[in-house]
């Protein structure tokens, strides 16, 4: 009997993986432990090995597909066996001749005759915590959705699909709809459908006549156009960024710090003896070092927020954004608060290289308690970094520019300053604690030589 190969689970937060490429094709002989395909999450790329020896009989998902973890992806057995896609929730031991898993329902509420069993029984639909949080933030009712996760579980992409099919509902509008399909236009914030909209959804609206410019397939402008399908890491990043902005209350505080000490130390490091191992220390490394120390005194921003619980951490596991050919990746420096500047520099360099080369390990991308993202090298003075939930804060680092400063005697001079932009989740972090963290960090950067001596 054929053996089904399932999509491995890659950590508690990973719900789907994208198949990058198949190393084997249907009909190829496969050895136990041989790599059959390469898959990726928004964090890392890894290989899936065969769990049996025989012939690759079927591939259930083509390259470029997003597949829920623990879902069947291929079948291996004896040539001539008739194998179809296993039923949702089938175990990894054998394949069954059944239909492909159903896709997410296109509407917010189930149409007549298609209500899932759990809705009829009054039970809560099976859904992942992240799917529930996303549904609550977007006003999507889980009762009308069919999950594409293992065992019919509703996952994030099912909520995304439902959200894309109609207007988001406020809680009051959902109650007023009473399970009916809502087609009213939303007049609330962000286009949300309010209770008043549901009450008046029966009012006819004149349809605007279609014009040639709005006809499907009509060119928007002359000239060559390149279309890029959103797949893999890029698609996952897009989903996570949108979910971050829609599920958290983000507030950005902008400041700057005297950068003379940073520039002075950078110059001295470049001219230091090679045996000290300091020549490769960058401005960003020094910022990471200062951040790791400042967070020890500000645990309210070195924290996670999930559901109704805030978890403040005594240790600093410092994540930093890295630009790669595959997209933005965020590796984590473990226990950064306990590392020297040179150790932080070496670890940051190692992790960034692993991200660019595709060799980063999954556990090196997880567990961050705070994130730093630096666009200063590209000339950006300040920007609005997007939170990396469940983290409650992220620091954006800008370029170093000369700013006018008036000394105690009233004389003005231009002093180099480095831009700092702190985004916080205002649900759990107030502006004052965020500002105090920036004050501490700015002071540490201005006196980095003294901080290194501690």
C-alpha cells in the first residue's frame, strides 16, 4: 500500500509552507531519506525527505503551492498502484482514493445548504489561535468558513480568503446579519459594514455603467508590463505585513541620537590591529549592542502580546531585519544582552550570510523578543517600521545626518545624529514607556564608549 509523504511541521507558528521545487517527478525511483522537494516558510528554506522507498506515484501539490503543514504532498509505493489525493485529516501511513481538500468558502457567512456541521451543532469551529485573532480583527465570522488545514481546521489563509470576498463586519453588524449573507457597502472606518448598513442592505443601488477603461483586460497604459505572481516567501511576507497592521494598534515615535561616538569608534575599529577582530564591526552592530543593553531596563518593550496576555522577558533575543534575494528575513541573536560587541557583530554577520545563502535554520528565525530594522545605509532618515507580532515593539534605524544643536552658551553647531523610529503596539505599550526607551537608547549611543567599558 502506498505511503503518503506529509508536509513537515516547522515550529508552532508555521501553518503553511510553500513548495519551491520538486527534486523528483512522478515515476522516479525514490530511496528512503532522499530529498524529494524543497519548501519554504516566511522564515527559512528546507528540504523534505522521502519517508519510504519505492516509486513516486503522485504529487498532490505543484511547485508554487501553499500547503498546510501535516497535509499530504506526495505518495510513494509500487508502480501501478492507483493513488489519489488523501482525504483531509488522513494519517501519514496510507493514501485513500478521495477528492482534494475543499477550498475556503468564498463568503463570510455560509449559504443555504452549506453550513458546516459544527455551526449546526452550535459548537465553535476548529481554528488556529492566529486564525481566530485575525478573524476578530477583520470582523470575519468563523461560523461560515470551511478550513483547509489538517482535519478541516480553519487557518489564517482561510480567513484571508473570506475577507477578500466581501466587506469586513463590525460585531454589531454580524449580530444584525443573523447568519445571512451580507452584501451591503460598509460606511464604517476602513470600509467596515456597520449594523445600520446591514439594516439597509435591501435598498437598491444604481450600478455605474461600465466603461471601456474599466472593462476586464483593458490596458491601463501603453508600454511593456511585467507581471510577477506572488508566491513563496514574498506571498507570506505580504500576508504577515497586512495581518500585522490590521491586528495591532501601531504607533511610531521618531527621535535621534548623537552619533559622534558611533562614528569615532567605527573609525578606530577600522584602524585597529587585525588580531582584535574589530575591523568588521559596523554601525549597525553597535546599535544592536546598545539596544540589547537598553532593553534590560525597559522590559515593557521587550515583550510579546497574545490574546489577553503580555509576556515580558528578562533576556533579550534580538531579531534584526535582513535583505535577501528571497525577500525580507529576520534572524535572531540569542541572549544578545550577554554578548560582547564583537560577539554580536560576528553572530549578526553569520546569520545574515545564512539568510542570503538560503542555509538559515528554522530555530534561528524564531523566538525574537524585539526587532531592529536598519535602512540608514540606503539614505532613509526616518520611517515607520511594521511590527513583527507577537512582539510589541520594533526599532527602525535611519541614516546619520548633521542636525543643528545649541550648546549651553547659546552657540549653534551641526552635530551628526542617527535617526531612530520606534513602532509600538499601543494596545499594550503606552507612548511614555516607548519614549523612555528611546531616551535610554539615545543616551547609550551618545556614550557608547562608556557603555562598552561597563
